[in-house]
């Protein structure tokens, strides 16, 4: 079900789904507000009102990211095979840098993240990375593999990241922008 909600002076497009869950939640994963509600929850106006500051802030961030992203180009030429080849060689390089070996690399299209790394050293790569510039792909791999040293995004984690990417804040921002660009264009 789609719905338009007005918050301050903005109109926000919002999608509502009911699921077998206990508590309602709000998401912005695809750039659009999604209300996930328990089956018998009908009073979403209340929920929107209660969280309107958060919704407004989040949606403004996304609009700004999209505006910046319009100036960026997606790489529409890289094939899945080429992506895999790049990833394998980047993982090799990062493995020797960090002295960490990866067991398996899995490739799939993911809806909420660029990649993940499990404690048993399996790396999962979002195939949407093929649309990104090489240096951002390198950043994502490095980021995920540093999670094998430190799970959380704490000071130590960012210190490790900074050894290779001292501009990591810029990289994170770019990834955020590309995420919404891909949601819109692909
Ligand atoms: Zn992370």
C-alpha cells in the first residue's frame, strides 16, 4: 500500500506493509520510507507523527545524497564475471595486507548492504558493486575484512580502516550516494 505523508513542508512517499511482527518499525533502505507494521496495527498516523523528526531528517539526507549522486555515473559496462575477477584479486591483496585468509566468497544481490563478512571468514559480496568505481569496491572489501579483526564500528575499527583509507568518511558518503542512485536507476 502506498501513501503520501506530509511532514513539515515536504511530501514523503511511504509504503506500508503488515508482517507477523511484534513491534512496528520504520525503514529507509531503498530511499523510500517503509512502515513495517504488526498485522493488527492500523494506526500508522500516530507512528508517523511520533517519529516525524527522524523521518524528516533521514529523508532530507537521502534527497541531498541523491542530488549529489546525480553527478555520478554508474559503471554499466562491468559484467558479473569481471566483478568476480576484480573481487578475487582485491581479496588476495587485502588478505596479504591484513594476514587474514578468507574461506569462501559468495556473490548475490543484497537489499540492504554492500557486503558482509562472517566470523568463520566467509565473505558475501553484493553484485550491485559492479556499478561502482574500482576504488569504492576496494574500500568495501577492505572494510568488510577489517571486521574480522574488529566486529564493531568503534574507534579501533576506524583506526584500522584509516591505515589504508584515511579518507574513509568520504568513501562512506560516496557509498551512501551510490546506494540511492542504484535504487533509482537500476
Ligand atoms: Zn562495517
